[in-house]
C-alpha cells in the first residue's frame, strides 16, 4: 500500500527552531511524503516555526495544529508538557518562551564552564558553537557541538560521555513547576499532553501521582503512543489514561531524518478505548 493510502497523525515533532535539524517547511515536506494528514509542530518552548509550518501544510493539504513542548519541573525532574492548538497571541506563551530561552543560554554557559574545569575541554569554543544560531539552545545543541569538535563519536555518545547526570558537564536545571506552567499557559492551549510518560525515571506510584497532579491542573491527555514505544509501556500508559479519564496523544517526537526509527508519522498502535486528543480539539471548536 502506498503511504498516501494510510493517513497518519503526528502530534509531536521538532524543527530547527528548537533542536530539530529540518526547517519547518522541510519537516512538512517529509511528513507529506510519508502520508501524514494531521501534523503538529511542537518545538521546545517556542512557537516560532508554526507560521511557516502552517503555510507549508496548507499548501500540501495537511491539517496543521500549532504546538509547543513546554519544559517544566516536577519533584526535581524535567517533565515535558505538549500544548496543542496554541494561541499565538498569548502573552503568557511569549513570556514563557523568553524566560526559558534566557535560562537555557545561562545553562549552556554553566555546562561549558563545567566541561572546561572538570573535563578540560575548550568550554568557550563549545559554548559559541552550541549557541550560534540557536534560538532555543538545548543540550542537543551542546551534543552536536561536542561531536563537531571531535569530543564525541555521536550525539548519544556526547550525552553519555559528557552531559548526562554523573558526567563532567551535568548541571541540574530547575524549570518552572508543572502545576504553575499549566495554570499560566493552560488557557492558551486547547489541549495539554503529558509527553512521553514512560521515559521518566519514576516508580509506578510516582507516575500515578504525576498523572493525578497533571489531571487536577487541567491536563487533557497522556502521550500513549510514541515511535519506538514497547507494547508493554503503551498498555501501561493507556491504562493510566483510562483510569484518570484522560485522552491519548500520538506522535513520533521526530528531530532528525538521520534517526531512522522515528520518521514523521510513526507511532505505536493506539489501544482501544482511548479518545484521540485531536478529537477533543475538534469537538471544542
Ligand atoms: P534539554 O536541553 O535538557 O531540554 O534537552 C534537549 C534535548 O536533548 C531533548 O529534548 C532530547 O531531544 C535530547 N536528550 C535529552 N537527554 C538525552 C539523552 N540522555 N540522550 C539523548 N538525547 C537526549
Ligand atoms: Mn528535543
Ligand atoms: Mn520531550
Ligand atoms: Mn519532543
């Protein structure tokens, strides 16, 4: 069957406006070639790519949802919330983007100072490269800089060798609290999704508490189906969504065509009894 005979939904993707490698229009072209019929661009902490992505989707006949992947903290760990159908005129969204971008730039400097002191690496050079042209500088930009300068064999190696907890360049970061973020930004998004719940290092009990807090704060859905998710994780997260009366979201978390396992439009099979979050958005219009 041709890709076009099998319409696909992807509600979690990144462009080069955050830590993806493709410009929004190139991401849309790839999604169109793969038969995606409904696409959300969900860059980290910015909606800067959404106008370009929407124009490309309109031209390609793809339904588009403006999204954002919000960095938050919950009990000392980073937790991501995907906001869907974001109000581009919301001052709260702009304030979030500005505050996070500032914190991210400071964090890149702090990480590079540690890389210099503890890892004996050329911190200034790494920082300059990571920050060059990056509106939302992430650790992925640092990983690419470390790779380009010959201090890692790949971006995963850069994380494993230099950036992750226990490594010379690890700097703990505090993002705005989950509940505060939902309180400030919830009204600017038609739906909010707790991103990749299966990836957090949490016990089953803690994940239930996180889900309960997310639900109480007005959250809409859990990301129940992602590219590469195991059937076991999918069932576990789908059960969590059902027990909390939450909808489900699906996506690839696409960043880079070189990562062949999560192209736009790829996600795990959706379990029965889960309402797609895009249907909630359509119903609230
Ligand atoms: P951050 O700057 O902490 O928001 O991280 C930015 C991005 O780096 C994440 O969105 C992922 O795309 C990637 N990332 C984070 N941790 C890892 C890891 N341990 N291995 C590979 N990629 C990672
Ligand atoms: Mn990312
Ligand atoms: Mn994420
Ligand atoms: Mn993501």
